[in-house]
């Protein structure tokens, strides 16, 4: 009943009344109650209060994180519409949010915003774009961004290999891994997870065993649960 009342007042844009119901019986709050009041403040665009609630919330579920991320993306769009400048940290955070929620349109908006002001393609932004496009189903755009990056670090190679694996491009992932090694770069445990995943999806059993063996013997990486 209490949660339904909060939802009702939220739908009526009565955030203060939603909060009054929320505050009446603190001992009766559950995850649904917290999500409902957060949604109310999100609709009211009162981010400062949402941040305060974050500190108080005893547990955070997927719905809570989705609410916070979507609110942040909305703020990014409004910031662009008002002509405010953004920095690398904002772009990387926004791209990560789009990747986690599979919000392709929002990710494309972030990308186009960056291009519109000729924002430089840093390694972190490039990796964020590759990851976002791969997780949103646009592996060709991931490959395009990767090929156009002026400089790449291990993380950029990792997300590209993992993206190819995710879309069952096993042969391309193995080829890219070999290019990675030929450039004198050292794989991390994440790199190995990516290439093993690629071999698994493509049915490359012998290759997978080969890389699993090299992981410990050549690269000094101890197998973990992911491997």
C-alpha cells in the first residue's frame, strides 16, 4: 500500500507527498520503496536529493542503478542543449552508462556531441566507444572506432577483442590477438578472458587450450574463475 501511494503521488508530480509517505515508517521500507522514491526525485530532476538518498540506501538493485544512470544521461543531454562544455571524464562515464544499459541512441548522441566540437579521441574515450557500440550490437562501428584511434592502450585492445568475441567473430578476435602480441604488448587476465571467449564461441578448442596454456607459462597469469 505504501509503495503504491508513493507511485501514485509520483505519477501526479507530487514529490513532496511521495517523500512524506516514504518518511512515515522507515522500518517498513524495502527495495521497491527506495526505487519508488528515487524515481519520484528523478522525475522532479532533484539530483542533489537523489545523491543524499544514495548514502542512506541499505542495498541497491539493478532498477536503482538504472534510475541513476538514466538520470545522468538525461543531465548530459540537457547540458549539451544548453551549450555547456564537457570533459573526458563526463564522456567516458556517459558512454559506460550507455554500454551497461544498451542505450544505442544515447551512445550515438554522446559520440555525435563529441564530434560536433571536434573533441580529441583519447585512449579512454576510444575504448568507451568501442565497448558501447559492441554492447549495443554495432560491432562494425566498434571496429571503425578502433581502426581510427590515433593511439591504443591495452584496454582498447581488450574491449575490441572482447567485442569481437561477444559477436562470435572468433577468427577476427584471434587475428587481432596475434596483432596485439606482435606489437610487444603484454596481455592481462582480461585479454585472456576475451580470447578464450572468442575461441569458445567459434569452436576453436585447440586454440583455446593453447592460449590457456600460454597464459600461465608465458604471460605469468594465474587462471581465475572467469578463465
